[in-house]
C-alpha cells in the first residue's frame, strides 16, 4: 500500500494478515480481504529492536488467529486496528 493522498482517508474493514517478515528495521506484512478483496503489502519501520520484535509477534498472532482488522491510511500513515477485539473488551 503506497502513500495515500494527504487529503484522503482510506478505511479498509474486514482484512486479515497474510505473512509477516522482518527486513532490517522494518516489519513487512501482507493484508487481504475486505469488501473489495484488497491485497496489499504494508511496511512499518521500528528502529527499536524490542518494539520491532513485539509488533511482529502481535501481527503473527493476528495472522495465526485469523483476527479481522481495519486498516486506516492517510498520507504516509497506516494503522491496523483489531477493532472487534477492542469492542468486545469494552463491552466486558
């Protein structure tokens, strides 16, 4: 997924992680699914090794468990949110 127009916000719901790799300071993952059958690669940079390893472990957990995610992208910023998990925790 490349940069998004700074004035545009992209929301992709109901996507899943497909593959997580470490590449230097980056965590690279594939995402797929959603209403429009999205298929994209996302690269996150984490200079701190502890944060990089922690984030990769979380992404691999989401992949293993088939966690449904929402992608929020604007400009150079991309966020992944396990919003269903958040809502379930908030309800309890």
